[in-house]
């Protein structure tokens, strides 16, 4: 009986590490995607460069890290709206209509996951 318990605990730990590693890879991809986009991030009415947006979101990520279990949590907690005003972040890319960052990033996450399969 003890052997089964040990095996289950080891399997659970390994499974959790795989989930954490894949989530970390997805979050890193999204941060790189933001920085390399050359789009502007609108926060509380002000436009910011993609690099500044990545830095800002990275800071928020470190703050909320304990609450993030998925890339969707990352988007929701750090990259979709202002923590102070609650206003959504808007992405302004050339040749595209402005879009909420949550929609933009969820679309990229879906594409990234599809590519990984």
C-alpha cells in the first residue's frame, strides 16, 4: 500500500512540474510576442511601446505569480487591464483595428498551442 502511495505522489509531482513548465513556456512566449509585436499598448489612455508594455506586464507577473496557474490566468491578471482603474488594455497595431489585449493575447496563445501540437 505504501508503495502505491509513493508512486502516486511521485507521479503527481512529475505531472505538476510538466504543467508548470508548459505554462511557463506559454507565458514566456506571450511576453516575447508582446515585445516583438511593434504594436502600441494603450494603458489608461496613454500609449506605450511594446518594450515598455512587456516590462510593465513582467512586473505585474512577478507580483501575481503565486495566483497564476495557467497562461489564461497570466493574461487575465497581468496583461488585460489596469489594476488601478480596471480599464482594459488596448493594442494598436499598424494596419489593424485596435483590439483588447486579452483578445489579442488569447488568439496568440491559441495559435501557439496549435503550433506546438
